C-alpha cells in the first residue's frame, strides 16, 4: 500500500513537472525571444534563416542568456542577443 502511494506521488509529480516545463518554455518563447527579435528587426537586423526553420533559437537564446557573455566563434551573434536582452531587475 505504501509503495503504491509513492508510485502515484512520483507519477503525479512527473506530470506536473512536465506541464510546468512546457508552460515555462512557451512563456520564455513568447516574452523573451519575441522581444529580442523585435528589437533586432527594428534596427534592421534579420535573424538567420536556420533560426526560423529549425526553431532552435529558443535553446540558443536561453544558453546565451544563462552564460551571460558572448562566445566566439559561433553561428549566432551572441553580442546581439545580449545587447537586446532585458536586464535583471533587482533580485
């Protein structure tokens, strides 16, 4: 009986974590990635074609923002991403 409860707890926890991860990924895409790309387009800089085809830009943007500095040489313009990223607010 006790083992059954722990399996149910793990199953429910796993489902909640997967749903939470999906929601956070969607929000990151709609808020951060769209903001960075919008600012770049306003300055006349278009994203590379492979960003839009593979939708890999979400992962690339997240890695650059977590790293916090540009890595060279790279396929992406890390300096551009960091330039248009919103700054941390007092936390």
